[in-house]
């Protein structure tokens, strides 16, 4: 059985940066926490906890700890709280997320109704929303939602960094039909587009597709949906232990991709288990 691993599987730049910053901070300061899980990988969060980095979900529970801001970023109000209480902050927000926050805030200041393409409950999106002040802001997941929005004449558009480009462009076209002025900032991370394109191509060329990553990871779930549309025999897993030998009966080629928050050691374990399956 041939095993084909996508070139861009695993950590993206922003996640790798956040993880490195977290481990370095843990070495320098034993009293440290992250606001929410640093990244959407339960296995890595466990390792960070073993290094002394606790997860705090309520900012008001932080007392004298140093605080790591996760790669998804935090809200403007949370950031202000940290500074007001003079807490030591290690800002591991992904630079691409920072750009989305900046553009959304700028559009609001310039009088645009701001539309964010993304998942309303996702922490990254909640953070971007918080940077829009004194202007209408809407979060939409699809074209149908965009078609129902109450819009003014001036509309600004940004995206959650892990959105699919096709969805973003479709919503942009719909908003163009409904507004007199549309200003667009494509804030989708380049690595996201590359990863999704690779997954699409690989799923079409294999008999079974494995997508590795946290079940709470938006970009991993999106990869799984993309692959499943092409290859029905797609399995989203978090670890090698979830693999069933029965998935590979009469299978000649299996493809593997992984979300941007998936550690390399988990990918290696999956590949190792597949190599032991004799079919």
C-alpha cells in the first residue's frame, strides 16, 4: 500500500511560532497560562500543561501569571484588560490574524458595514469582530447568509484566516451585487489556500484519505469536508489509535494531510501505523 503525505501537512507558520514562543516562555517563567487552548490540538495542549502552561478560559481568573495569547488572538476588550492590570503578556497571535483584526477595525473607522466570512463562535472571529467599533459588523458562513444581510451603501469584507477561498470569493460576488461600494481585504492565509488545494488534488488521486487534526480545529474540519467531497472514503482522526485496519481492505494508495495545528509527531505515528498494515 502506497502512502502519500501532503507536502504542507502539519504546523503552519503561525502555529509553529506560537508553540515555540510557549515552550520558550515556559523555560523562562514557571508561572504562566494561556487564554484558551494555545492551538486546537488537545495532544499538544497536554504537553504544554506538562511543561507548566495551564489553560485559563476566563480572563478574570488570571491573577499574577504571565499570559500567553493564543495563535487565534483575543478580543480587544481582553487585550485592554491585560494591559490595565499590568500582566506580563507573551503575544503569540498569528501575524495573519493581526492583519485581519487591523483591516476590520480600519473599515469600521472609515464608515463601512463590515462583513467577516467565518464561523461566528470561533475565537479568531470573535476577536476580529471586537476590533470593529461604531459600525455594523456581520459574520457570515455562506452565500445564503450574505444574501440576507441588511447592508448600507459601503461594505467592507475580510475573512477568517482559514476560510476556503472559493467560499470567500462567492460571498464577495454576492455582496458586489448588493452594494454600491465594496472594499475587500483577502485575509485568508496563503498556507491555508495551499493546504486546501493540495488536499483537493490528493483526495482525487487515492483510494482512502486520512485527515489528521483536532476535532475542535476549524481548518482541519474544513480539510476533511474538502476531501470528503472528492473521496467518500475520508476519515478525520486525531491520533493513530483511531485507525481501523478495515479501512484499507483492497486499498492501493492512501493519502494523508493534516491541519495547521497538528504536531509532526502525531503525523509520524499515523504514518508508522499505516506502514505496519499489510494488505
